C-alpha cells in the first residue's frame, strides 16, 4: 500500500489555523481531540490522547481506532516510518490509554469510512507513549454491543465511555445549560434548598436520615422542594428556580429512579397561563436549538383533563396519532349482549376506538388482539369489521362482521360506526367495564395499535398541557380523600365554596401537567396562599389539628405574613433528556443510576453499616 508522503513541519504545538476553537476544547496534553480532525488538518502534525478501541494488524501495518470524548480517529503505525512507535503498537490492547503524535493524511482511495466523521483521514503515527494499560474490559466499548445492563452498571465508568453514553451526557449538560440561561434571561434566581429537611409530601414514601445529635429524630430527604420554593415566594424572591434532586421511596418502574432531577420553578403574581406560556417557550426554544431534527406542534394544545379522559382514556395521552375513543354505552344498551348489559346495569360503560383500514383482520388476528387486551387487564374485547368500500349508508349486512355475541342488525352497526367516525374498511374495537378500568385498558390498546399500525412519527414530539384536574381523588384502599396533585394546590376560581359540600370529587383544581408522547414531563399548580384555605384542605385530607401543626405549622404561619399569590411547575429532567436523546430508558441519561430494585451496582449500595455507626445514631436493627 502506498501512502502519501507526510510533510513534516507543524509539530502540533499550537492551534492549526483552521478557524475552529480547538484550543479551548481539548485537554492541555493534546493539540486536538480525535473528532476535531478533518481534511483541513491534512499534512499537519498533532498530538492526540485517548483510549485504544479496535486494533487491527494488517500484514505489517497496525491500525488503531483511537477514541476520546469527541469521537474516533484511525491511527496508522507503519514500521518503516516509525519503527519504535510500531513496536509499541504491537503491545497495545483494548482500552489502553495512549498519547500519539502523528501527521494527518488523506486515506488512500477506497479505504474511507463514511460511517465515521473522521472517515476520510487518518493519523500516521510518529511517536506513541503508553499512559496506562488496561485489563480486558468485560464488554466491548462500542454502541453496537448489547451487554447485560447489570454488567454495564457494575462497570459504569466503562459503559459511559461508549459514544452513545457520552452523547447523552453532553445532551444533558446542554439541556441544563439552556434552562439556566433561559431562566436567567427571564429574571429567575437559582437558589439551593436543603437536602436534610422535614417531610414535604408529594404522595410517596420519604427517605429518612437519623440524626446523631438529636437522638431518635430524623430528617426526611425532600420529595421535592415544594414547601421551600413556596417559602421563597413568601420571602419576596418572586422568581425562583433550581435544578433540584428529589427523593421518593417508591416501587420503581421503568421510568422512575429513587432520586431524580427536576427543574423546580416558582413565580409570584402569576396565573396558570403565565406558567404554561413560560414553560412552552422554554421547551420550544430548547428543542429547536438542541435537537432541531425533532418536529414540534406549536402552540402546545391545552387539553382539559375530562376531555383527555374521554378522548384518549388517559391523562398522559400520546398525541402523535389519533385513534380517539368514543363512549357508546347507550348504543351498547340496545343489544342483548350479556357482557354489555351486565356492565351497564352495574354502572359501567362501553367505549371503543376505530382501527382505520383494518377490517381485513382475520379471526386469528382478532384472537391475538383480544389476547393482548387481556394482557392489559381487560376481560375481553368485542369488534365489528366493516368490510368493503363505498359509503357507510350503503354498507350491506353481509359486509358487517360482528364478534360472536353481538347479534345486531346492520342498521345498528351503521349507527355505531357513524357515531365513532368509522368507514367501510375499518375495524371497530369495543370494551366494557367500570369507566376507570375501561379507560386504562383501552388506552393501553390505543398505544399498542398506534405503534403496531405504524402511526407514530419517531421525530415528532407531541406536547400538550393538561389542565382542570380534579382537586381530590378518592383513595379506595384507605377510604379517604387524597390530593390529586399535592395539598398545596389551589381549587379553581369560584370552586372554594364546594369544599364545604359533599361532592369533593367534582372540584376542579388549578393543577396542570405537561405531557409528551405518552409521558408526563412536568406538573405544577397555582398554590394556596391563605392559611384558612390551606387548613381546610388538610382537614379534608384527614389530618388532625395536631398533625397539621406538627407537620405544616411553619408554612401555615408563613402564609400569615403576607404570602403573595404564587404558582409554579417542576419538569423532570431525566425523562426530558431521555426523549430528546431517543434513549430507551432514563438510566441511559443518568451518569450513575440505580437498578429497578434501587441498588447501585458499582458501589454496592445500599449496604449494611458498622455496629459502631448504628450506636452513634442510637439505632438497633430488629430481625
Ligand atoms: N412539587 C411538584 C412535584 O414535584 C411540582 C410542583 O407543583 O411544582 O411534582
């Protein structure tokens, strides 16, 4: 293989005259980072440093993929040009740390790698220095590798070397920086609040920290800085934010972590629309500048909770596709179908959705779909296949295929189809049961079909604000009222008198959520800022006067010293970055996450402690 001669000269001591900001980006030992190099650097000498990725020995010439944070560049060791460097290269193994001095050259025609940003060039090594060796890593450090996640978490420092993970860390940094710059430009102050505090309820279990100095007493880690930010409003701060760590001892689900990060913000002298407008501006600006390849629908729709439940069966609907639902309880009541009749007699509903163009489903397709519905918890699912084409009015009896049990004339099917907006060629799916259950099952089916029918545009971020949530939910298990959001949320304007009535479940609140592609990304509310109203809410939630005084006395008292009207929101950072990065799990955008069972596999936390530590805290473990 003939290689172009290298013109000696620039030793890489200074910044090459390329107009890039290499000088500021690279660590001091290097003259450039791997990914900075391109055709503009050809014939220049550079000093690089990083990790040995793949090493290939091609009959007398050794190729090393040198990787650093910026990316990868190919380094060539030629025994004739640099015999010492070549001999060292023979020893190199995966993940050794090296410093290489060499000359940038165009790759010989035919050997370019279009998959690599630096794929048209390579670095012809002159000198190499081993900075450190490495054990053979437990998995290859590449994006293609599908290592077991527990292994990745145990060796997180190796997992984080993978380019995809580096990209996620960079994106996360950019998101947080964008937030800080944006809010600074709007007059917000970033203020830290304590981690060792007293319970501030968000509906989860607290993490407790025993006090050594006050034996028998405990701090609680904040589930969010909720009360602290409200106290900052009483303190006259007017606009506060914090990139806040929150701690909630919950059973973990795929998109939850015991500690997670929120952008926590609060403003005085605002109403709901002010908070939503600011949040919308922040999100659209951030996404358009950081991930311009994503598509947004602007402005973000404001969707009342009741409407979201009716149309999508969910308070975090995926709005990237339609498949809206229709309540057909009245039409179902006309049938003799046992399941429908008994559901309706027990106060339940019949609701369905239309899978457009899917009337061709066979009996076994439908059985499989019903099986899926059962996995979502549904007892079953009925269907109508509207075969043929043309208009609905002319659809004949033999073209309407009903699920067994639904023996109804064509006229009924046509009325049902018209109500649901179905056309010949469509498949109608119906579920029956208690309203909250039907919504749950049918929205799972809706999400399943959205995916399965290919209705989802991967680049689309479909945001919406949900508004008008109920103030209280009935907690079946404990037989009491619970705050739907949290106890500090204000009732909607004019609804306060209803707090003295019996219909507590029908009181609208000033809480709102931001949802995107089927996930909740933020929630917030306009707050209560008067003591009597806050006390009334605590009483409805079942707190005794003593409990209220003991747990919330400080904030109630603060409300008596000129608390301004205020409200805020708290967008989750982990989920947002997951969506922007297109990552599979929030664990992929958190540097050191915990497993589903709350374990840190790298440190081995949680872990037992010494008897002496327990003694210091006056704690004894019970069997
Ligand atoms: N503190 C609330 C939460 O963490 C958000 C808010 O009301 O601002 O969900």
